[in-house]
C-alpha cells in the first residue's frame, strides 16, 4: 500500500464539488485505514470557480487545464466531472499519464467515444472506473439485497421516474446541457441514473420499446456570466436553439419482468425526484430520493387482510450505514452527498490495493459505462423510429 495518495478533481461545478467533498471525508469512513489522502488540486478552466472550490474543500491549489493535472507528480487519483463531450480527451490523457480515473456518468456523449475510452481503460496500467452513485444509496442497495436473497422473489415489474426541474423556466440560461444530439439531454443526464438503477435491481434489460423524446422549451437565452451546475444567472436577449430532449420515456423488457421509465428536466416542483417501485413475486418495495433514510416495503402475509406498504427506517443493519456515518445510529439521517463519500471510499480502497473481501463493492467499470450508453442509445433509436422495439 502506498504511503499516500494525491487526489485531484477536474470540474468545480455542482457534481465536482460533491466529488471534492467526498474525497475529504473518505478516509474517515470504515476500516481498515486508507493511506494518507492528500487533497492536491481542483481543476477548472474557470480559475475563479476552481480557486473558490479549492479553498472551500481544503485542496492545495487549483489548475486551469487537465494537462497540468496529468503532468503533476504529486497527483495519483483524478475525478473527471465535466461536460460529457470532453470526457474522452481528458480521460485518455490522464490514463496515458498513469493516473487512476473516476469518471462521472454518462461515460461520454457518443457510443463511439465510450468504446474508445473502455479500450483505453483495458490497456491502461492504472484503474479506470465510472461513478454510478445511486448504487451506494443504502435504501436502493437494501432493496437489491431483498430481491437477491429471495425475500421479495423474482421481479415482475419495475416502474421508475427521475423528475428534475432545473430547466422548467424558459429563462434558465443556455449551457452545455442543452447542446448535443437526440438523447443527450434529460435522457443522458438523469435517465442514465434510472437505467443503471433498474439493472442493479432487476438484471439486464433485453429490449427497449416505446421510446419518446420531447423538447418542451425550444430556445434558451445566453448567459451574461459563467454558469455553474444548474445555476440561474443573468441572461441576455440573445437566444440559441435547444438541441436535445427535455423529457424522455420508454419501456423495457428484462430477463424477468418489464419496466416503464420517465425522466424530465422540466418537471416543476421536482428538484431531484428519483422514485421507483419494484413489484415482485412475494411483495414490493418503493424508494423516493426525497426521503432517503427510509424505504416502503410490502411483504405478502398470505391472508390479504393486512396487505400494504409499511415504512422501514434505515439504520446500521442496512448497507453502507454502519461505520459509514460519523454517528451511525438509527434515524440519524443521510442523503445523496453521503453516497458520493461511499463511492470515493470504494475507489480509493481499490487504488490502494485493498482486497475485494475487505472493501466496499467496487465502482463500475468502463465496460459497464458502455453498457449504460448502449441502453440510452437504444431509447434514442426507438424514439427516432416511432417507438420501435430495439433488442439488446
């Protein structure tokens, strides 16, 4: 095991700050103890954003190019949290420099680039992983356990939606999120989460059908200053066309069961609403990201007289919580930021050389990232062909 690991995060936006904070807390989670984690650099082309994030999260410096981070001898581990279209160049450059890379989802903005990145990862001397953060959500991981250990039994039907509202206002400024081809909007942004969550629970999707993509707001005003994350800033009276989808829906067929999916970035009143129900042979489970410290669980008692959902408060007996919170007592509460900490911890454990048996579940591979993009591509293909069934 190395004496220390130097960490950098490329991207100082909303998700970049989540990664930066996660590395800061990762060494305080669980046992065994990690090597010393050195918080070295926040990289962002906007020097002001990078400098502010570096100071806020205790990183030694900020850099304004990914090349500076690739060339830095004091950096071993890098999170890439920037626009999807930039992933390939940056990730391939970092891997060529021997850095361990954790890339945000989706892997890229095109399947061709995603395949190239996966090939680069297979040939690299370092470790490359993708962040499927919701796999670390205790409630979702617990529902997976209930399915796999037979408590719920085989899946019959999955129904999921991920509604957000960062784009519901016509005055929301133009940014990279509104550029790109069909399927690169809400489908890629939040639909990528919903699809990997469904496969995490239900197994591989075999086919996609009924794909639909809709652009509800066709143009956006140009911002008068730099935009971070989903921020709304002052805008000009010059507009540019929105190139991708505000809303997407599709159906899926699993090896066992079927699924229905709906995602949006214009769902007013739903800032971050990942919700699903999974219906199984012996019962059902329900999850709502707005109430992450609980799940709803229905187990059939056979009589039918008392059937119905009951609230299950998550605590130390459920995944990730024991040792994963400073106060890991029942009903303390936790949320999505904690899942980033579990993700960073898992990645650092693998980089440090801890065995799988002594570690958290490994982060997803780039090949799994390609798989996720193939699903999104199938949805887009279905949508462009009047809902045609696409076999995977």
